[in-house]
């Protein structure tokens, strides 16, 4: 029997995440990869986690290993909520649930909100995991360019005028993946105005917000949201460890309730041991001190990468200058295909993510690429950018 | 803004799992609950897990805490596959992926296969988590009664004749939840014949199969499947610990590939630390010895519960006699509503799951209820059944 004849309309058209496919190539020994989006594993609090895991399993293994609550491990849920309230992101009346990574929040919200053919506006470039999630629910995707101060709000309004089926705007408001760009305060206000005017919801995906190493904090869209239009996604992946698969969502209560029902049918609840480890870590140790360490390390690596690019890349290759997060975004001169560059780079044992993986029309050709500076060692950043510079010089025929 | 006006058609009609809502009532101190489906926490290998977790985080924390592979931690995946091959469930050419619990496999398969309005035949009674998952994709559900030797295959054929939209049969083939009943070998053959004749797929959900404490093994549907129609779901929840959220699926390769893409958009990958703990446990210790212990304990508890029922319940109340698994199913005389009985029982600090939670039409009235014997202590089984017997005598007006 040919199983492919049985596929649902939701998955017929889906393709594997190009980024995750690239990851498979990276098993090649000796490769320096700027392709991932992974935190620096040297900064994982491994020793603390090892002690905590042992203690939790010995003292409260019956809780850690038994079925848990769909909404999340109650102490962790409360801790997350209180932290977001103290940061001004949430009001005291808001609620939070824990998910299996930030990704699950996006999935549950989309399942709960989007009918096939309904529209989601995405920043272009954007996060492949978001785009593919929306595709898996047969959403219609509309791209709006990202400028230096965030999404082009004029183009956004044009898009909203042109398409009456738009239900959601998806934005990674701070240190965007892949561009590293942060939406300015004025634009945030404008976006909320447009949401009222055109009656849409906002997914504010903020996994990197805590990783600011330069500049001033800007209030989240969620903190300025008076109408209950913003669904806020956060994550422990970048501030603790992604392998734990811990994220959180805040949304209007009736939506959270639907999302919980969907989570029951999706994975029943989130891994309990990891929730307990995270909770014990954030309460026994200073999460702010830990984040301070991350900020310093990533700030240093980011500057190192930008300095190396300025030294080894042709002047025509531009890059963004992020104030936080894990990524910067490069642009080749017009007409050069970063996918082709990727092939040449892989031959020289350097990898990045071609812009095409971050675009709605992923069949077209783009002259952009994403560079991650968090995973590679400082030494490899220098070495890898030098090698990539040589590849680019050749590629541009210089 | 009223968020409920924005809900998708998928979730508008969904209701929270009544079972999980019941769980919230059970926080009441002193309650004896036969409502859950949880393994006995005293049998969790806590000490071993504590040592393993510590060792893994200390020695290989970079792997345990970093992003992992969507398909699952490779050594665990291989181990699961080899075990299923050695049990005769899979062929050597079959493949397996790890999911966040058995539930996620059911969700990913359904997302990949079911369009709104397509039909899924379910055993009645069946597992609420399965039913709700299908509902969340707007499947049309058709119920077929479970007889003493499994699903009524004549009624199944009538259903298949009457409804041309049926794409999947969902069966918990062995020690069914909630009935405890196992499908006979002849019926398994018949089901596979019908699948060919009426061109449908089979979800064989087998989380309890390893927990046989009496009678002879019966080959899985998957092991007899020549046409590639069976999608097989397994779980570590009942043989190790549910809080880890570890399950597995085997399906035809093109379907597995779609499911992996869906998993990327759902939770990226399964918790790595738990996969590593499970792998180290099953390779360093004897999983078969561990399962032997579980079988003995659950067999003893099941007999204890049946004996207590025979002693304390009115003779008109019937129960199934499972040869394994975690549940048995009781039937009150015709006309008595087990939901009403549940209210009375809760007043007396005893809980179970009313049959209505296991039925497609969950608004109707049923005289059945599910009893779990794995979670409560032996002492509580005796005490709880005695109390429940008194409630039933009163309820039946005797």
C-alpha cells in the first residue's frame, strides 16, 4: 500500500527544515559551524544540574517521574509568572503555562487559532521553526521586510489593507532570529495601533530578550498590550539549556485554556524532572548572575565575529550589529546566491544558514545568510570567519 | 477584545479531558483514587536514575543539555528498534522514532493523516487521550463495541460498509484502556483482512503490552502486517516512568518522515536527558528483570482488586478480568449512571473514571466505570473497594 496517498492536506506540502538538514552535514569532523542556533554548551550549569538531578530523584523521585500537570510544574509556573510580572511583561492577573520548549507554545497557539487559509504576517527573514509550524496548519503566509529598527510598519499596513484574512502577526521583537534586529519603541506602539485598527493578534516570540549585551531595554509588546491581543512566548532554551525543552506562554485565559486542551492531546505534559531541575536552579542560584555571564560571553563573541568580519570579509558584504541574542545577518552584493556560497563554504569546512531558509518563498534566491556566534569557540570564530572571508572573496570573483 | 471569536474550528468544540479534570479533585486529602492511569511510583527505579542522571550530566552534560535530534537520541532509537525486532514486532527494515510520550506519536500520525471530516473508528470504550486527539483534528469518530475477545469485528465491518470516509482504526490491542481486554489472534487476523478489503490504516497503540501477568503472548497486529497498514505506538511510561515523556512510533518510512517534520514544528525534539537516562538504564540494568517485577506487582494488585470486588460489590456489578495492564472495567446494572455513582463515591473519598469519559458520545449516560489497580497501595485497594462497595449497595438501593 502506498502510504503517501493517505497524507493529510496539512503535511503533503511540508518540507524538512533546511536548517535541521544542514545540521546533519555538520557531523563532518573539523567543521566550524555558524549554522546552528545553539547556546554555548560550556555555559550550561552542568555541575549544579548534576547535583540537583540526583537530589530531586532521591528525595522526590515519585513526583519527578510520575505523570504531571498539563499546565506545568506549579512552582516553576508561579516562578515564571512572578518573574515576568517583576519585569513588567505581565500583569498580576495574567497567567502562564509551561510548554515543551518555546516552539510548543507557537504550535499550540496556532492550532487553537488558525484555520486553513487564514493569514499570518511574518517578518522576512524570520525563524524557520515558526514558518514551518504555520505551514503545517495551512496558514497563508505574508512576508514584511525587517528594516534596521524592525519590521517595516508601512509595508505591514499595506499588507493588512490588501489581505482581509490576516489573523496573526508573528514577530520576534527583540534580537530577532535571524537578523539580530530589535523593534524600536515607536514601531512597537505602531504595531499595537495597527492590531487594533485591523483586528489581528500578535505572537511576540521572545526567546532572546534576556540576552542583551548592549543598549537599553525596550518594553515588550506584551507589556504595552491593553486589548489582550499579544500572545507572549518565552523559553529556557537560551538562558538555561535547550535539551530540557522548557518554554512558557502567556495568553488571554480562554485561549490558554484551549491550548492546555491541545497540549493534553499532544504530549500530556512537559517533562517533570527538567521542570524541577529548572525550578531548583532558579531558586537556589541567582538566575540573574547566570544570565549576566551569558550576556558577557555572547557580547564578547559577537564583537569578535563582527571584528573578524570587518577584517576578513570584502567591504561589500554587510552585517547587522545586534545588541543581544545569538545571531547576526549578512548580505552579499545583489545577485549573489548565498546557497551557492554555502556549498563552497562547506568544502572549506565552514557552515552558516543561507537566507532562503528564513524566507516564506524558500524556492527563490537570496543574497543573505545567518551567522550564529554563540556556539563556536572564540578561536573557531576567528579561524572560521577568516576561512569564510577567503571563500567569499573567491565567490565574488575578487 | 474577545479572544474566543478568534478560535480555530479545531478547538472550538474541544473540552478538557474529564479524566484530567477529575485528577484535580483528587488533591483532596485522604482520597483513595482508582481514577488515574499512573504506574506505582514505588516501582520507579529512582535510585538508579539518580545515579545515572548525575553521571550523565557530569560526563556528557553538553549532549544532555544541548539541542538534540528530532528523530530521537540515536542510541535509544537503535535500542528500541532492536528490542522490537527481537520481540518479532518489527522487521529489520522497519524504523522507529522517539516521541514525547506515546501520546505524541498518536498526535503526529493524526496530524499527518487526517483531514477534517475523515473517519476514525475507535473501540468503545476507548482511551480519552486518543479520542480527544482525533477530535482536535476534526476527525469523524465511529465507535465499535469491545467484546470479551476484543473489538466486535462484525460491527466493525458494518461500520466500514456504512461510512466511506474511514481512514484509520484506532485500537489498543492488548490490555485495552479502559477495558483491560485483549484482542484474540483470530480477530487480529480478521482486522488485518478488513484493512485490506476496506483500505484503512491501523493505529496499534500498545503501551501496556509488556505488562502481561497471566496467559499467553499474542502477536501484535504490527508483526502480522504485510501491507504496511499498521502504525505502532509504544511507550516507556508504563515500563519506566511517565514523567519522562518517552514513547516511540514505527510507521512506513514516508509517513515517519512527515511525522518528523511535524515534530520539528511541535517541540523540535524530545527531552535529551530523559532519553539518555532511559538508554543507560536499559543497557546497564536488565529491563526484563524490571518488567518482571512490574508484572508481579500489578498481577498481585489486580487479583487483590478483583477479590475485593467479589467480596464487597453486589453480584450484579460485573468486572472484566484482565491478563495484564493497569485497568479493569466495571458494569453496573442497566439504567444506573456511573457519573452519579462517582459523585457519591467522591463524598466517601473514593474515585474512579466514569465510562462516559471513554465514549465518543460523552454526553450520554453510561453504567460503566474504569478502575485502575496500579497506583493505590495494596492496603488502599482493599479499603477503597470496601468503601466503594458500600456506596454501590446504597446507590443500587439495596
